[in-house]
C-alpha cells in the first residue's frame, strides 16, 4: 500500500482534526461513484491515521517497503514545479525522508 500520509496529502505532524479534514477533502475530490479503487485507498489511509494512537502504531509497526510512486511524489509533488536537490533524492532512496 502507498504511504497513507501521501494519499491524504498530510504531513507527519498532522493532528486528528487535520486528518479528518484531509479525508473529507479527498472524498469530495474523488467520490466512490467516480473511482472506487482510489476511494478505497483514501478510506484505508484514513483508517490507518484516524487517531493519534493509530498514527503512532503506523510509525512504529508498519514495515511495508516504500513504493516507487511514493518516492516520486515526495521528490516532485504535484503542484508548483520544482526540482528536488540531490540530498533529498538520496534521503528518499535510503527511506529517511
């Protein structure tokens, strides 16, 4: 599964209200009738990050490998075009970022 923080467009310091707000924004942009698969990913990401306890458990115990799509999204996010620097790419490849 992709990184739930990236699916919801959240930073690692998000609180409960920010997670819920991001979830509602995401389902407004992509309702289940439009793209059921993407909606399922949004719902699963929300379930993983819903509360502070869930976010801590995810950080401590989730050991799924980083997917290439996550590396690309962190290196060059959608929005303003920017070129990642070499240090950022190295950190992403090591899994530090």
